[in-house]
C-alpha cells in the first residue's frame, strides 16, 4: 500500500480524506456506518459562542447535481459542546476539528479560546462566510479587511492549527487567501458554498425560508477545483480542497491541483461510507500507477 499520510502544519493526517462541517454531525452519528478512525479528520458541525436556533424551515432543497441549504448554523453553543459533546468525541482515534463561526471578531476569538483549552481538539476551521453584524450583514470572507480582522483576533487567542475556510463568493479568492495567510492562518480550506436560490413556480415563491442558500454538491466542483488550483499557487501554507467531491477520481483531481487534503460534504448524505471508499480508491489509484506516497501527486498538475 502507498503511504497516504499528509501534514497540515503540525497536524498529521493518516490520509488526506476529511469530512466537511455540517454534513457529518459530530461523527458519532456515523459511528455505526463507517469506521471513524479510518478517516483522516472529522470537522464537526459549526459551533458558535452562544446557542443558535438556525433559520425557519424549509431550509434545504435539492437542485440539479446538488443541494441548497440555509440551516443557519443551528447549534447549542460552545459551552454545551465543551461540556457534553467533547467528552464523547475526544477519544476517537482521528483528528477531531471544530468549525467555528461568529458575528464579530471578538465572538470568533472567544469561541476559539474556549476550544483551545480542549486537549483532544488539535485544530479549528474558521467559517468566515458568516455575516458581519456590524457591517450590514456582509460576510467577513468577501473582503480582505473582514477576513483579516477575524483571523487576527483568533490568532491572538488560539495556539493550535488554524484552518480558515474561504468563501467562493468573491472576485479574486487568491487575495483573501493571501490576506489570511499574512495574519497567521496555518491552512486554508475551500470552497464554502456558492450563493444560490430556487423558486417554486406553482406557489410563486422562493423554496427556502430566507430566499437564498448555499449551493453544494457535484454542480460546484469545477468552480471549486479552479479556485483550489489558483490558491495553491498563491500561498505557501497548505490548501484543503472541497466542493462536490464524490469519488476517488474527484479527490485526486483536487490533490493534483495542489490540495494537500480534501473534505467530503454533500456526498455524505448520499453514501455515509463515501469517505472510506474515497480513501481506498486513492490508495488503489496510487498502487496502480506505481506511486509510493500520495505526496507524489499533490500539486502534480
């Protein structure tokens, strides 16, 4: 078997396959369906400083080759996570990573600081696609200044591996990537969902409760792949690729484009075991092509 080990800063992954936040719960929900210790990393659902109810229903809709969601970061807050969820996941033999969201740089930083104290959580992933409540609701991740402000605040209070998840809803994603790298990000993950909407023509109204939502699934893969390729050439820190990955072939494309690791999201809803199948598929491809390590194909394009 080829070696599948990769590193994201000081974070060692058994293999480059991770599960994306919001699509795999806390990992526990999938424990009877897939060996959790066989996944390179599990990024748990978005966590905020205070509890959030999320948006009204309906908040998910199927689209051509994808899905829309406007769940709205429903969670019980970081204190609940630390007290009730963390004890259940801390001994899972893989990298358990927390996705952190907020409405201000101080919110992000405080949430990250509380997670920093948890020995069994080696990294966080910052979701900077959240709306900045002090700036009219514009997402932090769509401007260099906004993205930088969050990363700078978090970096001052968080001391482990810091991954920043980038929004694709920008003109030039490489500018945002370089901005967060300059403020101390150890890695960037991309892409988050693309903004979209759906309309019910019989009821003559929007399908989702708030009108718009994030588009994910195979439909976004070509956009994600292009952005990963551009960012990987623009920064010195490791890039994690995601967006429509459903198979080992998809994952290998992202690795060749420059991603050190990948995340699988929407495909988990179709096949709970897809992460393990992708891991094994990467290994089979490497063996078939005489590669001794996955490192041989990272950035091979």
